[in-house]
């Protein structure tokens, strides 16, 4: 039986144990994989932060129990709303596109006005 000296892919220390083992312990394996996926995770975290902020801004404009309210685009923009980010859109038969950050969204009205709306949930599923 041939023995070869294997090194941990993260810290370089000698590995003992199974032949297919790549890391000396769980800490090295976790650190290696976290660093490998850090750039992608940071991007997703940044996008999610913008979506949460957008949702909070819209939610603050829509009091509890109210399903629709008129707001100016400039008002949302001043509070830091980023119109480039949304979770989904919905275009009913009337042709106006509703853009959502989770369950709170908006539809463009005439001029510089938007209607902030709460998405209706039917039987636990979105329309």
C-alpha cells in the first residue's frame, strides 16, 4: 500500500484519515468554501439589502388596512427608493404593469405619480 503525503487545501497541514479527504478539519473546509463563494454571496446580500429597503419605504407609505395610496415618484426617490430593483411584476388585463418588492408594489400613474399597492393573496398563492 502506497502512502502519499496529502495537504489541506486551505491551511496546508498534513491530512490524516480517509484517502479522499481534502481538508484537515471542518473549520478549514468551511473557511475555504466561504472564501470561494464570498463574491457571489456579497452580491446577493447587497441586492437583498436594496430590496428590503425598497419594501420598507413602500410599506411606510401604505398604512395598515389600506390597499392603495397615491404617492409621488420624487417622494420615494428622496427616501432612497431604487427603482431598478424589484422581485416581480404583474400585468393584469388592463395593461398597466405593477412592480413589486415582495408583496408591496407600485403602478405608474399619470405624470409623476405612483399608486402604492398591497398584492392580493388568494389561497396562499400570489396571482
